[in-house]
C-alpha cells in the first residue's frame, strides 16, 4: 500500500518544493519507490528544482485528461534509483484538476509505488485543497516567522476538516511539522521564534528542523536536491528528517549556535 | 548572564512578542473554525446594536459558543466598555 504524503504550508516561499525534492529523494535513497507530484498547476517548479526541466514531455493534466499515460509522463530521475517525478501542467485553466481525475491517477500510482509525495501550491485555493485531499500524512513546512506560523495553523484546520479522511470519518491525517530556514544565532538573540515556541503554538509533532543554509540556493541553482549535498548542514538535516519519517528515532541537530574555535574566530569560516 | 545580556533583558525580545501575538490570534482563529458559520455575523450584529448606545470597537467584543457535553451549548458574550464611556 502506497503512503500518500502532502507537503503543504499555506504561505508561499517557505520551502515546500525544496522539501518535497529533498524528502522524495531521501525516501528513494532508502530504497522506497517514490513519486513526487507537482500540484502547482500553472506555476510548475519542481522540475527545475529536480533538474529535469528539459525532459518534461507530458504532464499531470495530460494524464488526467487521458492524453497521455503514466508511463509516458513520469520522469525517471537520473541520479537516484526508485525516484520519479510527475510534473505540473503550465495550463492557466485553474479547474484542470478534478477530484475524480486526481483520485484515478493516485490509485494507479499506488499500485506501483511505496510513497506518493504531493508538492502543494501555496494558498488555500482549489489546487492546495486537491493536494491535501487524499493524503494519509502531511508535512507542514513552516518558517519561524509570524505569518508562516499562522498560515500553517490555518492549513492544519483544513487537514482536519476538508480532507478525504475527515469527510469519510477515517483516522485523521498524521501531521508533521517541518521547520525550515531556522537560524539558531537569531533565536539565541531573541530575534526569531524558537523550535519550542513554534511547537507550542501549533502543537504538532516535530519531524525536522532545517537550518537556514547557503547550500539550499546552491542546490536549486544547479537543479540538484539539497539532500544529495551530504556535507551540507541542510542536506544532513533533511537526511535526519527522512529517517524520522520512516519511523527512526534521530536526535535533532543544528539547533544550537555552533561555538567558534579560536582559529575560526581569527580566520573566519 | 553577561553584563550585555543584563541590559538587553530590560527590553522584551521581538521573538517573545511574536509568540504572544501568535498565541492569541491562533487561539482566536481556532475557536472560530470550530464554531458555527453564523457566529461572525451575529458578532457584527451585536456590535452594531451596542454601538447605537456606546462607542466600542470590534476588539472590545467577543462572542463564543461553547459546547458542554452533548446536550448543552453556551453562547458567551463579552463586551468591554471603554473607561470613559461607562
């Protein structure tokens, strides 16, 4: 049975696509057959982050409309085995995704895959609702910043009332908090909400904390999921996140300010 | 605690302000989510009626519907009158 996980946030620009690409790649690295679906119809971007933008032939909406089959449409990742991408359509038709169509595609994917990762668009419009509707679990990507936390709470409300699981009275969607762009220096100075603050306000399980990192922009510049940059802090934090998603107990890293040694203080770095 | 921290602590950190503001607004919005759709309109109507007599602002009024057990719902209305208008 495939597990359907939505990566969502409400607010834009917090790192949904970066996180979808990293976590999807991480799940595949661990031997799980994984597909990442870009639900951001009209604003396709997952392909760029994954570095497969020039290999897109058909898209999600083509599959729903029966203009192409999944085999023709899925893009197999060149770096990571077991990993596939289903790109969003660039159509401007906002109603291109129907509940029936999405369900049909998900059911077909579920036969073949262990994990189906749904990269949600920002906002609470139809596209975002469609991305979360069929989810078994949700990763709520949040920045330690007031508008992002508030929007995350809004999305948590949607998960518990507007999803398939809510409507059919099934077990609730399992909700995970992924805190991104975390800056321990600013937290220590009292300039940024801490992990504990955000956990307390949203009161959901903490899945991971990704530090603010230069590696993220470098990764997206080169179309390579940041989790493959194994020497980077963000890459390692995503690896830990994936382990936790798979049920392992992993201590949280990169939460405290790194103490600089004397040499580092003198020479920088 | 260093001397610097001592001076710093006299001013509340912005992170703390953020947390307090979020706790209030999130609690408010959660209450609203779990309440009937007519409640905001009811609140506006009550506000209008009171405003005929006393000048209060929207934040001076709070309406909530609390479910107590299966049988009983309590509609709670809180209106704060400004000091000089009493």
